[in-house]
């Protein structure tokens, strides 16, 4: 595994700090850069971090499903904007909006509902700040398959 440069590790530290510091999160939340609450972000981060553990696989699939829904809505917005451009060109929209230009602007990340979850998929937390799961927690975890046969 390649060693990380000082620049690279400092970037990771800044990204980690943005996710684990309540004050930094609150600032970003107030500015509209975050949509999830701090507690929701912590929960999602835990699910993403431990997604390889049986207990977190179903919640991880659920979060991935939310991301897929967000992506699908964005595709619908884009297709709708393209259709309007073909049918109306650049004239005003039927609802009084600027038409195509307004619809095209709704395809940006600003309108994504689960952008926080999309960002979490690229987070690489340093191992030294990730707590190890207790052995009892891992041993006593039922998988979906196990639970179905009880």
C-alpha cells in the first residue's frame, strides 16, 4: 500500500474533521452545505464504515437505495429539461418560469436530496480514529438470513 503524502493526509484530516466535529457540521448545515443532521450523519458514517459487518449490511443497502432514488430523480429532471428544450426551445415555461434554463438548473447538486450520502461513499477515515467493534457485538449479530430461520 502506498504511503500518503503530508498534503494527502492533511486533506483526509480536514474531511474527517468536517464529519466528526459537531460545530463544523452545524456551520455547514446552516449554510446549506449539509442536509442531514449531525446525528443522522454520524449514523450514516457508522453504517458506511462498518458496511462489511453483517449487522450493517441491510442498513447500508437501504442508504445505497436512497442514493439510487436521488440519482433517478436527477435523471428524470434532466430528461424533462431536454424534452422542454426540444418542444419549447428557450421561451418562457408554461408555469411562468424561465423554462429550459430553470429546469436545467434543477439538475445541479443543489437540488440533490441525499448529496450527504453520496459524499460519504468517498470518505476514507484514517484507521486510528475508527473504533473497533466489540467482539460480543460481532458474535451476537444475526444476519438477515439467520433471522429468517428463527
